[in-house]
């Protein structure tokens, strides 16, 4: 009944009911209180901090998180956001699809702040939201850890800037920094889980993309719902508040079916068994969010393997995406998979449904997009792929960049190119006007 009343209030206030329609639908276990706690404690936003959680533990965690968020906002968001405001047409579709997103909602909000809904797709699950309460009840949950430096293999800093003046310090996509990282062994604990969040969030914000191996341990096997907390951190950075949180599955036709109270009760104990198994039960999350008195917007994350074989075996995600009609798109740091034959299904989906898209050189290559009526606009410079997986498609991108007027790009967007200069680059792909 409360959801129906809320929907009526939104309609009476003149907010966009279409953008909130699915969140206002009846049914589904309500994780909103948990979402607000995770925003307050995990992402250090304007959420709720339970009375049984040590203020010192939260303070210690949030000193690191808030420093990272502030630096990221100053040195990337504040630079990139005005650029996108002048380059993204106001007429682009309000539904955004972001494949191979990892834990990155923040870039989508930077590019498309006015989106009605943003859907991110990756191998990582949103994660089990019940674990916070369970960990908070465990012995030693409120112990504030003593900081000690993590053993890190020395490496020469890269010449390019990942975020402002914070270059990654390993030659590929690793990250070391001056802040101590605590390494703990032993049983699961809230403090240990929060340290994982802090480390991985620093990695994402400083390097501007996620490392696959890091995501496997931190998100699939995480003690807390790491992917979800990354999304909540993005909401905090961009000034949003959480309105709702629910989890869902897709039926055979691609329709959303929210996890029920019974589904949640049937899930394994949140502190025992395989974290990977539990997190996959809570793979897909939907967050309603808003800024001040503004309308409610929707963020959905879906765990999915986007290769052809998996999409053929289980086409639910593809059917769900097709229901959206015309969309805006983006991708970055996607391991150049969009150029592989084994990922042609997701590539063809984007070609068939995207009206405007931004990417690095891991987006839809010109040799596929141009014959389907797309034009490309390049920014920055590209000569070599960032990793060997892109060697096959690098000549296509190199030719495209060479054919256009050079345009400067003052920030990183996903991968830098593979030359010694590690130059930034970005591509806009849009449907030609007829």
C-alpha cells in the first residue's frame, strides 16, 4: 500500500511517473533501509549509520573514502562533466545502456546526468546486501584496524595522468598510492570488508577503470555488496540520495521480477558458505535515486556474461534490453571485446538500438558501425591498443583517428592508448542525420 501511495504522491507532484513506474510496482522485498545504511557507512554519503556501529570505525573508513571521492570529483568529474555537457545532445534517449561497466556508475552519471534510467552490465554481481547487518553483529565488528603498509612491488610511474595528478604506478592497470593499505587475515569482519571497499574504490577512481582480477575477488567473492556500494559512492559523488533498493531477476521474456520476501528468506546464511554463490543470488539490483526535490531516476545493474554463447543460451538480458527501444550508450575499458566475433551479439544490439554513444577504442569499431549508418568523431589520439586483445582492431581505430582533425582531450576516458605517451582518447559514435 505504501508503494501505491508513494506513486500517487509522485504523480501529484508532477514528477515523471514513467521513470519510477517499475520501482513503484507492488511486490518485491524492500531493501531501501539497508541501501541507506550502505550509503552512509560503505559509501560515506548522507545515509544512515546504525547506533551499534562504532563511530570510530566509520570515521576511519570514511576518512579514506571521502578523500578519494573529493580528489576524484575535483580531478576528473569537474573536468569531464562540463565537456560532456557541451558534447552530448539534449535529444539523446533518456535510457542508457552501459555494457562491460564493471563497478562504474559514476562515469555514466557524468555523461548522462539527465537519464531516466541507467543500466550497467558486467560479470560482477550487485552483491548480497544482508551481509552488512550480519557482519555488524559479529564479534570484533567495531574494531578499528591499525594501519600498516601493504607489500607492493615497486614500479615506475606512468607518464600519463589517470586522474589529474594521480598516475597509476604499475605499467598495466594496477594502482599503488601513498595511503597505507591494511592487509588482514583471519575470519570475516566488518572492518576487513570495509577495507576492501576502500582499496578497490581508490583503484577505480584513480585509474578510471576496474581491474578484472580485482573485481573477481572484491565483487564476486566480496564480504559486502561491493558492486552496489560502488554505485552508491557514485550517487554520493554526484549529489544524489537513495530513494529505493530492490533486487530482481529476469523472466524468460526479459521482464523484471523482483526478489520476494520468500526468495530472501530462502537464501543461504549471509556469513556462511560461498560468498560467490550468495552474491549471485543477489546479482541484479535496482536503485531509485534523486537529487533534492528532483524527479526519481533509476539505476539497474545486471550480472551477465555478454559473449555470444551465453546470450544464446540465456537470451533474457537481450530481450530485456530490446524492450527499451532506442537508447544512448557508452562503454570503456572493455578489453576490446566489442571487436571480437564471439561478442557480435551485444555489438549488433548496440548498432541496432543506440542513437548516440561514447567510448574509448573498446567501443563499436568503425568497420562495423559505418556500414550501419553511424558516423564517428574522435578526440585525443590513438595509435596502439592498450592491451594485446586489441591488436587486431587497432588499425581500424588508427585509420579513423588519422582521417580526422586532431581534437584535444583533457581527461582520461577508459584506456589510454598503448604508446609510450599513454595518450587519452575518446570516440563519439552517432547515427547520421537523414
